[in-house]
């Protein structure tokens, strides 16, 4: 049994993106709504609070609670913030595997492995490059994943 956790590089990237988008929206609200100061301040406060809560509370909790477990017979993903959800797939039932790698996958942890089974799928998210390679090698040994 081997456990894999979400990469902290992806968390940092998402935090930076959320804070940047919030700052841009705050500036745009200040530019376009300066004749309506109450509306401008309400919108600015809402964007800022949303960015702060999602970046520094919700996302870190999600990344802390996200775990992929591989055994010889099944793959399990455990995730959730307030409610834990576990999803398992027997490896002999996997129809095909989809591997998605993002830009700078060695640095940012934007690697996803999706196990497609009849009637559903299991997504292993935010894996670093070494974990992705280790999982795909394991799936090849089990005969589940055929790399081109």
C-alpha cells in the first residue's frame, strides 16, 4: 500500500492566482465604480474576503485532506473539507487511464491521472512529477495502463 498526497506547489500556484485575480477585480471595481463608492467598497470587500478565505482556509484544508492510496487490487481517493469522501476503484475494472500533465509539471504539481471505469471515473489530482511517474509505472505493471 502506497499513499500519495497533493503537491504543495499546486496549492501555492492556486493561492497566487486567486489573490491576483481578486486584486485585479478590486482595481477594476475601483476604476469603474468610483462614482458609486458604497457599491465599490462592498464589491471590493466581497472579492477580498472571498480570495482570503478560499486561499488561506479552504484550499489548504482541501490539500491537507486529499490522499490517494494504491494497493495491489484497488485505488482509493480520500478528499473533503468538512465531510470526508472516499472513492475506490478495483484495478481489474479500469477500462482506460488518462494522464494529464500541466505546464511546468515538475515544479507546479499540475498532474492528474484519471482512471475510467464502467459508469464512472476516479481522479487523482495535483500529483507531483515523481508521484505521477510512480503511479503510471505501477499501473503498467498491473496491466491497466499502456503507455505509448
